[in-house]
C-alpha cells in the first residue's frame, strides 16, 4: 500500500509523519513543495505517473486567513488550483483521495453545529478559495473524502495554542475574542482518524466534518490553556469589534461530526482531553 502525503511540513502533514511509524506495512511518500509543487499541474501528473499510489492525503494548502485577503493569487493557487490538479491525477491513476477543507466555508449565522449538506457562504477570501477547492475535487474525483475541519492546532507549526503559550509567558494580561464560537481540532486526532479509515478499509466518498467534540469561544480556549499550564496570565474576554482583522470571521462555525462517526465507526475525543494531550506533548518535548 502506497500513501502520498502532500504538505508534509505543515502541522497536519507532520502528524502523519509521526503516525507513519505505527504503520510499517504501508509505504509513505511525504512531499513538501521542494519534492512536489502541487500548484504545478505537470509536476503533479509526473509524480503520480512515476509513483504507484493507492491513497493521496492532500494536506498542502494556503492557510494564512488574513493574508489571503491581499495575497489572492497565492491563496487561489494553493486552495483551488492545486486540489484540482491532485483530483485530476487521482482519477487518472486510480488513487483514493483525502482532501481537507474548513469551517470557514460557512457564514457563521447558524445556531446549531453545521451539517455537511448545509448551505455554504464564505465570509472571507480564504473560505472562498477553500470552497472552490472542494467543488473542484467533487467535480474531478468521484473517489474522494472531503473533510472539513476547524481551529486546527498541533505540537507542530504555527497555531493558536502555541501562540497563546508564548504570549502567556510574556504578558500579565491577554485579551481574547469571546463572541466567535467553534470547535478546536487536534491535528494528531484527525491524522489518526484518517489512518483508521485506511486501515479499516472503510473508505466511503463524500463530504464530512471532523473536529473535537464541544463548542467553545476563543476566550474559553485560551482560558483552558492558561488553566492547564498554571500560568498567572489573566485572560480577558473581548468582542470581535475590539480586535479587528483583515479577514472577517464567522461568529459561529461549529461542525456537526455525526455523519463522520457513523460512516467510519470512529469515536471523536472531546476538545479538552485532546488539548491536555497536546500540552503534555509540548511540555515533554520542550
């Protein structure tokens, strides 16, 4: 079994790297932009032609939400064009595809967690490019699992948890938005779930949601980090309007994961237990 993981230097890709040691029966191909430029259609086709593959786990993406408002071509290349090329190659060479999308395809006006078939309406350019990527994958590859996820963090890469850990050690007080609500996702949990689908041979194409269970605000997320790390930093709640950003954020972007759990018989951990696990990893590894 040969598995391609694109974007292997990102936080989700790195979690697959770490997890690969548990699956010695599979041959993994980890690629960053140096090994495979997924924004280059010819390069994608050539890679698939010269590497026998069974699965492609497409982690490569443009993830800078605020910068996407001005770096529009780069965001479109990474989030819409690249998935198109990967989807085309997967269909041409008979490869099953995992593609990752975002809660930011929704407008944030819901009052209950979004279902996969709920209407989409991105409120920022990043979300618009991710939605276009979803649509292209569905158009060009019938054998694809699209997983929308949210608020992703990890021991690896840049993310909210690591930013909070740094700031809480530098400052006495931290102000964090309390009127945006959603679901954190520990990248290690998501990677593990994908590998379970492969190992169980339960691949069922479609659009799914995956995040840790529980709906919280960014303020509650930050407060939990401070509490678990026993920091003295005081976390204060503020409104979105008190912390303006180039890209608008949905006020409510919680995801309903029921269809994922039912389709793949995978139990999803709650956000707080996964946060504790990540913080322990960060402490252990320094």
